[in-house]
């Protein structure tokens, strides 16, 4: 959530200096979720990355790719021989 999407209300002291802020609960919750996401990214910063092709290959190997498409009438997907891109996927009835 960007600061431009926030609707803060400030509590000021007798000198009109901002001392506290009140946010709508949904905005506060979204900020907390963003902080959790940033913490997860920071914790995983040194982990090796995985290419999109390797990710798809691992999901197919583990039988999980179909679960991603279950709502779309997916059966089992496999690569055409010699192809590793998602374009090479074909639908195979179980």
C-alpha cells in the first residue's frame, strides 16, 4: 500500500505538532500485511533463485501443476519432447 492510499488523522499537541496518527482499520491491517511481506523478502534475500522453467518442471514432476489449474478443467499436463517452455505444454486426459 502506498502512502497516497492512506487516510491518516493526526493527533497534535498544543503546539500543533503531530504526536500520533489514527488510520482506518483496513488500512492499518494492509500496512501490517505489507510489513510481513517485506520481512519475508528480507529473510529470503540470500536464497538462490529458480528460473520459471525450472519451477514449472518441478511442479509438473511433483504432480502439483495440475492443482494450479484445477478450476480451469485441467487434467494432467506434460511437456512435448524437446520443449521446456509453457508453450510446449499439452493437455493429457488421465
